[in-house]
DNA sequence: TCTATTGTTCGAATATAATCGAACAATAGA
DNA sequence: TCTATTGTTCGATTATATTCGAACAATAGA
C-alpha cells in the first residue's frame, strides 16, 4: 500500500478527465469533494456500494489526475486536484462542478 | 433514414456529454466542428476509419446532444449544438473546446 | 502480539463499447 | 430507370469496464 501513484500535470489528458467524469458514482464523489473542500476518507462518502467497487472508482479518479490520495495511518485522505486541473484545462472542471450543483 | 432523433435540452445529461467527449475520435470531430463553425458532412472529417465506425461515433455524439444532423439530399450535415449546451451547462463545452485548442 | 480499522488487490462474472465488412436505404442526376 | 453517392444498420468479434466477494496489507491502539 504505502505509496500511491499520481500523474503529473503533464501526464493528465482531457480524454481521461472526461472519461472519469462520465460515471455517476465518480461524478458524485468529485462533487462531494468539491463541496466539502477538505480531505475526506473513502468511507465518508457513504455511497451504497462495497469497498472494492469504491476502491475501483477512486483508482480511476486518481489515474485521471482528478483526485489526490494521501495516506494517514489506516485512512486514505482524498482531495480534489482542482487548482492543478484548472491550471492545465482552465474552466473545465469548475464549469462541470457548477453544472452538477445547478442541475 | 429520413429523420434523425435528437434529444431535447431537458434530456441531455452531463454524464452523457462527458462520455461522448472521452473518446479521441469524437473529441476530434467536436473540435473540427467548432473550428469550422459551419455545417460539415460526415465525409469531410477524413479521419482514417471505415464509414460504419464513423457512423457509430456520430450516433453517440448525437445521442449525447452534442451534434445535430440535418439531412440534405444524400448528405448528412452536422453542426455543434454549442449554444444549447452552453445554456444548459454554462462554460463546460466552451472550456473543453479551449482546452483542445491549447493542449 | 492481537485485534480492529481502512482500503487495496485478485479473480471471475457480467455488461458495455469499439471496430469493421457487408448489406441496405434514400436521394440526386444522367 | 439505372447508377453513383452518402450514411446507416446489422452481425460478429474483440476489447474494456463494472461489479463484488474474498483474501490481503498497513497501521493504530489495546
């Protein structure tokens, strides 16, 4: 477990971002992270799904570069990489987040 | 053939949009349509693929609400539904288009 | 050292998507 | 009516994703 890989800004692609956001569960996770604006453990999002399924979705969010996960004890603390994504793709993620709130 | 179904604004979902934009070929089609800013036939995008594959991608773009196709003679004229999508999800598609141009 | 907690990985089943040739449909124009 | 043009639909194959239980790994705290 120990270390978790995160892509650098240069490695993040628009298609990966779009793909990660095309699943309702993942979109929900991203929305909750944005709204909370703090580190959240995987368990806090009590979506109605087994651990292994959630772990899978977090893996995709991390691989896309949307979520950063830092290990603190036995917990995995997740944050949205909002400012970084905004730097690379200005307006994309912020507009998506706004769209989730409104719609 | 005759008529082609297009979703109404109310039927368009963010996840469908994200999914449609997660494929490089479709993203390319959307980018070309935006840049051209005019009606384009399917054949004009000479992507290196068989007709049936392109037809499949256009179908998904239409179903997501991104592309409108009007039949003129034997040709199918495609346009981006940019202003409509902007109305429902302000900033999302325009930011994506900008990101394609820059990156 | 034992146990509880948190999350990942594995493996297998199921579902969804991409790809492309061939056949088909609609229309324009000769 | 015949033919060329433009795309769609069908059907089959291959590739990717999703889902979830079970086993595993890392750590904290008793």
